C-alpha cells in the first residue's frame, strides 16, 4: 500500500479530481517534528513543511495507487521533495517537504 500525508492543496476536492480523477478518502494524522510554513512561487503562495523539533503538522493520510502517486509528483513542483516519514500514528507515509530542508 502507498500512503501519502497531505497538509495542503492535495486535500482540496478540485485538486484531487484534476490530479487523480476521484475524490480521496482521508483520515486525520500528524507529522511530528515539522512545522507548517508557506512558500511563494509564480502562481501563488502555497503551504510547505520544514523540520522543526517539537512541532507538529496536522493533515490527512490517503491511500494511493502507483499511478496516483506519480500524478501527485507531477502536481508538486521542484520546491517540494517527496520523502518517507513516520507519522504520529506510527504509519510510514510519503510527505512532500521543502526541498531546501531534506
């Protein structure tokens, strides 16, 4: 199974429909030792997480197919790097982190 932790725009129904062709069913979880911030790039300001001991980012965990994970990669820009992280629940999931902090 492929799990993806989302804390930002991948939670939006319109983004899910455009990228995956379906609405994803998520459940709450948290990413420990990271903090939520924003990044401004051409096209707008977007959420992004960076390492920060003691902090926690709330989000949703989704189960994706390999093709859907590839679609998520295509959606995220070079400002993001996909890495495996252990969530508060103990589940290991892919997370898009700031490419500057990995």
